[in-house]
């Protein structure tokens, strides 16, 4: 009891100071036994040196050093690097975990981290470790057919599926964004693809999405054209299926060679209307 009294005596002055210092300053409250810090939108100055705040956009605490707000954690995704104002454009960035990754800072509002990259062979719906080809859209490896699981608790639910008929060019033949979905978490839950169930038959879903090549968007609730549903694979154990499409169901859609077909359907590679491509083709996944 005495220990609890000492802790409360220490905390109450902090809560009182933060919550009564002004309408624009940080607010603090108790939440499940802890302290919840709010956001302070004032300019940092000598008058508030030592103030703290929580920035929900970067998921990071910060403090005022008398001249500028300083984050207490390093951005650990491309989106957080962009939000922190540290972007220098598309390219390779170093993350706090020591891994270097390719960041697309321009397409569809930017902030995309590359988590899958392979040449010649298509990707499979399974988790795996970091590899060097996550630094480039011109990969040389043909065996890293998994999705890096290093950002599982760091993303906001956006995911992009990209493929190129020739990885040596700058042309993205298919580039599809899907917003506020849990697909990255689903796809990286297991290292065995037979345990991953990526929107099998009979699971209707209609997220907001964008065809970045055609600059065309569909709002939440817009059903796929074929049967009104999206199917990423026939069943969980099917290792020949892992596909998405912009508006034609995915697996077994009306057309299997549309400009937005991506992945593999019954072991047939798909990358747009020009076909699966040859040994120079590549498949990629970004998250944000």
C-alpha cells in the first residue's frame, strides 16, 4: 500500500501539469493502469523545453529540446520515414533493425516498404526472412518466393501487388493498391504456405483499391465484377494459387489475361494482359 501511495504521489503532479498547461498542450490520462500522453501542437521553444508528446502518425514519443521537437524512436517503416520528413525520394533506406529496404516514396501517396521481390518465379503466400533483393525492383534471385514478415506489427493495413514483364526496365506492368486490409498479416502468419488461407472461395470482401497504372480507383463496398467476390486461392493447401486482380475476382475470373492480373492461378503465371513473361519477369509486394 505504501509503495502504491508513493507512485501515485509522483504521478499526480505530472498529470496535473500536463492537463492544465493549456488547450493546445499535451493531455494525459490514466488508461488500464498506465499513462496515456496526448499530442502537443505548439512550436517547440525555450518556454516549453522538456515537454513531451505522442505523435500517432509516427507511433513515437517526442520531447522539446528548447528549439525543436525530437522523436525518441527511429522510423522503422518507409511510411514513418516519409511522415517524419526524412524522405529523399524513391530508393534504399536503412531501418533500425539493420536491414536496408527499397522505399517507394512517390506512388499512391508514397511510404511503401518492399517486402517481397523475386525474378522469374512467382511469389507464394507464406512468410520468410529478409533477403538482399528487398533493396531493388531489379532482383536477381529466383528462390526467395516468400514475403518478409519483419513489418507485421508496424503497418497500417495497406498493401500493393506489383509485377514487371522485364525487371531491368522501369515499367510496372501491374500495380494494384488495396487499403485497410489485413492481408499482410494473413500472408505472413505462417512459413508453410499450406497453412495460409488467403481469401479462399466464398469469402466476399470489397476494400477500397486503386489501379496505379491506369490511375483508376474503386471505393469501399464496390464488389468484384465476377460473382461479386474476390478469391486469392482455391483452398488453403493449394500451392499453385496466389493471385489478385483489380475488379475481376482473382481466381478463375471472367478473363485470365486482363491488364490487372497478378500472381499465379492454377500454376499459371499472371502479369497483365501481355501474359506471364519469361525469365526476366518479376513479382513484388509492398506494404504501408
